[in-house]
């Protein structure tokens, strides 16, 4: 199992504050003879439904020396996990969690916008210090 991201606990706490129940930590995707690990699985009841919305969250810190390399890795991992998730648990939505600082910086740059849009990356933007969800971008 891979090491936890530096923001793992902050995202976990932000989701709980936002009304989510953590169901998996980590969320294991098994396909064939292999396992991969998405950072978190969560669900949130919807008033009109007995079963609520289910999500998986992959957290990225962008602490490496190159933001563009971190973006390349995050996009590749997101697309990889989403492909497996649609086959293993198609009712669960995948989100990429990034800090509000990274969202305002890297994800707002012209080079990132078409990649995020074309790859249909759903984002969870959070504030690490306050441990709160800032916005959801489905």
C-alpha cells in the first residue's frame, strides 16, 4: 500500500465536515490479479434516496519540484483510476482533491485548462489549513 499524501487527514476531515461518511481508507480497486489504492472512499446520504452518492477521492499535494510534472502524474493516475472504477464500481464518482492554492495556481493556467476539460477531471478543492471543502467541480 502506498504512503499517504501529506494532505490525507485534511481532506478526510474536510469531507466529514461537509457531511460525508468515510467508507474506505484507502479505497481498494481490484482488477484481475492487481490492486490499486485510491486515497479515500466516501458516501453521503441524499434525503430522497435510501442509498446516497458514493465517491472516491485521489489526493494530490503538488509538492514536487515541477508543477507540470505533478500535473502530468495526477492526470494520468486520475484517468487510470477512473477507467478501472467504471468497470468495478460504476456508481461511484472519482474526484481529484487539490488545495485551493494549487487550484488557483496550476489548475488556472492556460496549459492545464484544456487537459482538465478534455480529460473530464472532477475536482474537489479544499483549504488545507481550515480542513474545509472550498468547492466541488464535477
